[in-house]
C-alpha cells in the first residue's frame, strides 16, 4: 500500500497544480459565494435558504463531476508524454498505478466536497442572519422547524379495502354478473373493487369526516415538541376566494394522547403543514387524525367543498430525528460515492482510448447515469413478450435494443436514486441506510467492478516499445 499511497500523493499534487482544477474551483467558489446575493426564492427567508442550497449543491455536484472526468487526463498525459516509462521501471505494479490514481482523485474530491460543504453551511447561516424575513415569528420558525432539521416522514396507514371488495365480489358472483365476461380473472376483479373503495375513501364530501392513522411516529412526546402534518388536497366547488375551510382534530384520548383541534383556512392546490403537539401521539407511537370537511369558523357560510386526498399526494406526519449538520454530512457522502464511481469510469476510458475519446465516453456515461430514470420512462421497456425475427423486424429490434439497454444499465447506476439535495432542501432526513446503500451499491460493487476492469485492460495495454 506504500506504493499506492505514493502514486496517490503524486496524483494529488498534480491535481492541485492543474490549471483546469483551479478553474473549476473558482467556478464552484463563485457559485457558492455568489448565489446568496443573486437568489431570493419567493422573497421569504425560508425560500432564500432553500433556493441557495438547491442551486448551490446541484451546481457543486455537476462541476465536481466534470472536474473528476478531466482529472483522468493525468494518466493520458503520462502515456502520451512517456513519463510513465519512469514509473514502470520502478517496482510498481500496474494495478497499484491505477488504484493510486483513483485514490488520489477520490481524496481530492473529498477535500473539495469538505470545503464546499463548510462554505455552504456558513453561507446558509449568513443568509439566515442577513436576509429580512417576511414575518419575524413565522418565517424564522418555518426555517428552523422545516428546513434546517432532519425530519422523517410516515405516511398514513390506509384502511383494509379487501373485505368490502370481497363482499361485493361474492354478491356479484351470486348474481351472475361475471358469467358473460370473457377471460374472467377473480384476482383482477377483486383488485379493481378494492381500488374503487379506496377511491371513494379518498373523496370527502361536504360535512363528511375521514380518519387518518399513523404508525411508528417515533418522536419525543414532550409537550414542548411538535410534529407536522403535511398534505395536499384537490378541491372542487370551492369558494370564490380559492380558500377551503376545514377542521383537523388530532389525538385519541382513549389511547392516552392529548386531543387538539386545528381549524384551517388554506389555499386550494398547495401543500400545507399543520403543527401538532407531540403529546398528541399515543404511548404506542400512533397518531390519529380526524379531518372534517366543514367550515369551523362561526359567522361564515358552509361551502359545498368536495375534497380529495389523492394517492400521489399522501398525507404524512413529519417529526425531527436529527440535525441539519449531520444531514448535510450524509448528503456529501452520497455525492462522494457518485464521484468515486465516476472517477473509476474516467480511468477505465483513459486506459482504453485517447483522452478526447475517453472524455466523451465518460461524459456520456455521466449523462446516462444522471438521466436513467427519465430514459426508462421515455423508452417504456415494460413488455415481457419475446419477439423473434420471424414475428416482426420492428419488434425484434425493439427487443434487441431492450437487451442491450439492460446490459448497459446493469453496470451504469441510477444517480437519481442517490440524489438527496431535494430531501435536504425540504428538511427531510438523509438516512444512514440511504448512505450505506450508496456505499455498498456504488462503491463496493459497481466501482470495484469498473476499477477491476480498468486494471485488467491497463495490464494488457502496451505502454512502451522494447528495442534491442
């Protein structure tokens, strides 16, 4: 390992001397230090901080990804300039040479991420102190309780819709409603009936009530603490001011929880957050919430609102499980894992191609990894049918493309699965499990595979001509 570390130190020194690295560092500095003075979000203090973190962290990740690819030029330059001849005359194995280069790139990226993380953390607190809040009380409270924290979200537990679906299915079966249905599948029909009952449950008519149950709300139940209910509704037949009135009641006193009422006036079509005392959570860490579709404000008319809680906008309870500082640290570890994989890819391409071709290939893989989810949705390779050349040439080539696509994406990861910027910006917890998945999936599996392939190909490459 002494040899690997020596090559890594040489790579670090060379990376620091590279003018290209200096250019990217200046760009990162301009982005991180300049954004607070040019972005205000929605003019609120919370919006300014969220906009800065979103743009700053995203731009830092992209710029460091580009810098990682360009740092692989070190190996290409040594091959073209024949400096590698001096290295190969020493007791240095080729695997030690490639591994040392990758380790040096990883250490440089870790140092760059450390500097950017400290700078971003400092600028967040600078914005917090200098940006004028819209409301001294509520704006700062929203920032401290909903952004600069690590919150875990628990979705509501849906009622069991299989029992009424089974009853209706048996009744329809006795009445012979399915006798004339071709290719009748009982399982599909039961699922359809369960979906129908779920859709009815999600719609709350005028003067109706729904009960939302939450489990595993593992929060500190001190009366001084709060949990938050976040939800979004689709409202029809609402008032002309585009505001719906409703009543939330939280806590089940029969379960030892404090019951509180929260009347709400909220704008239609937006996400809303309701603060609830933590002692409204029961001793068994369950929270019961009652939603009444009625106007609780005296002297105002009752509006015939029809409110729907769509499946895509699940009602969730959020509670604090950690600090913003550790959330930011875990986010940067996720970013480092992606850069470690990208560094291995760049070295692999450099061992095979000239630097311009290797650079283009590395950028292609970088783009494919970043847009994998979008490409999967666009191509929609969801068919399980097998096509042959005798079936249809078009279907055959589609299936062939799908197989090639699956082979390529077996090794190319989905970077979107490890993108935690949005979670951090919204005060969601970047969990340790998420980080461990990135360490195992990106680093210990795919990065090791790519790095091993780079070592193998470099071992077979002729780096010098022997003349007698």
